[in-house]
């Protein structure tokens, strides 16, 4: 896919594969993936003031205050590598964040809503394992490591992310329904941003590649409209 400016928002519940799809799209379109979750985890790891404010909130499955994430995104988007486009992965997650995009006149070309049935969310998230050294992602069902508990890439230990523990997953799903689902409606009614629904898992058989192909189709159709 092409030269066209792609400023994309990826929306969807936890476990809809936003991170994976953002990574694949970022590679395809050669534009950065901006994951507020990754940025927050990085701040928490280095112990910055943002990290100190966000640590407890992230591990409990709640949302970090709007003003903090809005500032993070505004700061990130002025970097040179975002001028040819970007993929926002995990932002906006509240109506206030979506409104901030409009207020700060951040141009967005497409909002893609990755729709997935609730029953698959828990299965996807509870099987996720992350390398404690290099952050590579694995899944006990969909992408198992060669050796249980060990990273294929660097040999590090695979762990369950704190917010992927089952009680926290349930909290994150509830938070999604309360605070993020209205954002989908906001974009479905938005006067200038087109929101596309992508089937991101109505059955267990959809692979990340199948879903990526659906996304490419939508972007291609937009381009040729
Ligand atoms: P993620 O990796 O996108 O699932 O994000 C992990 C956690 O980071 C979320 O459960 C929230 O606690 C926090 N977070 C990420 N993005 C946002 C956002 N846009 N607004 C508020 N909190 C966020």
C-alpha cells in the first residue's frame, strides 16, 4: 500500500488484537505505531513521574487520567516520524480523549474498530505471555513458544503481564464497556472521520493474517473511493 497519508485510530476491546494489527500495519505502511499502553509501561519501568502516577492504575486495569495520556500523545505526535502518518493503538479510550483529538486538531483519516465477540476476549488475554527480557509476545494456544515458559527469541522467562491476570482482565472488559464503547459511537457519528468495523474474531479460526487482510481491504477501498 502507498504514499497516501494514513493517520489511523485503532479501536477495540482488550484482546481484539489492536497491538498485533498495529504492528503489522506499521510495517506495511512504514509509519509508527503509537501505543499508549507501551509508552505507559516504559514510563513505569524507568520510574519517571508519569510512571509513578500510572503504575498502580495500570496494574489494576483502570484507565490512567485523560490529561496524562492526552499530553503523552500530543508530545509523541509532533515527532518527525509521525509527519507521514501514524497508527494510534489504544488511544482514544474515553470520550474526553476523542474530543481532545478534535479540539487539538489532530488530523485523523480513518478510525478502524476491531470487533470481537466477548467470549474470545478472555481466552485471548488469559493465554498471553510476554518475555520478561525482550517483551516478545506469545500465546499458549495461538502462538506457543517452542519450550514452555521460555522466549524463543532470547531465552528469557515468559510471564503473565500483571494486567492479564484473570480478575484484572474482567475489570478491563468492564472498563471498556463503560468508558471506551461510547468512543466507537462517537466515531460512527463523526462528521468527518469514517469509522470502519472490522471483524476481528467472530470465531476462533481467524488468524492475525486474515484480520490484517480485512484491514488492508478497507484501507484500499478508502483509497480508491
Ligand atoms: P494496553 O496495552 O493498550 O492494553 O494498555 C494497558 C493499560 O494502560 C490500560 O489498561 C490502561 O491502564 C493504560 N492505558 C493505555 N492507554 C490508555 C488510554 N488511552 N487512556 C487511559 N489509560 C490507558
